[in-house]
């Protein structure tokens, strides 16, 4: 028992100290293990109809969604098949690491949530508009694929010149891999996993939108990150005494701040190159002026 307590304590500490990317992977794997353990317990009593997935996966029926609105969020952390979670987590790790070369962790978390939501919305729209999917109205979708695709396309369309090495192929631009994945998903929207492929497209489109807006100096993830901050801090007690002090900036905070400043400056310079100095806002002109003095 003490050994088990030590294992759980180590896992808890590793989770707390890990990066946001690591936390996302931990959450997905943890939920997968819990669901599979529940499934094993059910099967021991010859119960094969596992209803838990219907309460966590997003339904294709709008009527069912009204009774389970939380599934728009929960589904993007739920997997049941081992290969499904294996490939999703590998893609999340690989492309999440590339994403963090150009963006900060908060943007990774924001694009994960927005990509998942975009995937579920496109899935719901397709299944309730096109006659082809009428026979699939009892479908339920799970998986982090839409969120992962949003990350892949965000970094691919932000840095179209970025190259990766692939076994048997060699060096290839990341955007070519992303476009190939998009084409495969589009050609597969009438397959047995139609919902998943449609969600992939939704996540991909969100990633492209994020990349185009960030080049204009607009961050699509900012609103959802502010919402998450409010939810996280909602239970924190308000202090009756307000003390103003300046917290010492850690190396991590400093690097994250400088990284974001560089991203913002690059976006301003791109805008300056495309549209000229007069197109800049007063705040952008001030940032450009401040940067020139450094």
C-alpha cells in the first residue's frame, strides 16, 4: 500500500511540475486508463454495453446534445482504443514541441481547446445537414484528433518553410504533410469513421485561421485563455487587504515573455511590410518605436 501511495505521489508531482504539453498528454492517458479499467470491471460481470462513452463523447444528434452539453469539451480528452490514443498522443507530442518553438504554452492550450470545439461543431453541422449522415444520427465521437490537427495546421501555416525529417522520405516541408493529411480526411468523410475525419477538417481550419490572425497581431486563443483563468480563479478567496508587490520573474516567465514579444514584433513588421507604416495602430507604432530603442 505504501508503495502504491509513493507511485501516485510521484505521478502527482510529475504532473504538477510538467509543461502544459505534458499535462495534456497525462490527462488524455489518465482518462483512457480509467475508462479501460471500468470496461474490464464491467466485462467481468458480462456487461458489454459500456454507457460511459455516451456520457463523455459528443453525440451527432442536436437533441441529445441539449442534455449533454459538456461533451463538446469532454470528448477531446476521451479515447477507448489503444492505437487511437497512441497515435494521437505521438502527434500531440511531436507537433506540440514544434508549436512551442514559435508560441507560448498558453497558446498551445488555447488552440487545443478551440481546435476540439471547431471539430465538434463541424461534425454536428455535417451530420445534421447532409442527407448521407441521416442513418448515423446515433453516432458518438471521441478523441483528441481535432485538437491535434489544429496544432499541426497552426504551426504549418505560420511557418510554411519549416521542414521535418521523415523516415524513407527525408526532409519535407511540414505544410506538405499537413495538406496531405487534409486531402486524406476530405476523401474519407464518407467512410465508417466519417465523424472523426470531419472533425479533423474542423480542427485544421481553426489552425489555419489562428495562423493567419497571429500574423496580423491578433491571438485567437486570448479570449478562451482569459475564460480559463476566470474559471480557475473563481474559487480562490478574495483578500480583504490589498498589498502591491512585484514578484521576482523566473527564467521561465522571462523566456515566455520575450518569446511573445518577439512574436508580436514579427507580426507588426509583417504588417508594416505588407501595408505600410500608416496601417499600424497607435499601439503598434509605439511597440515598434520602443523596440527600435533597444
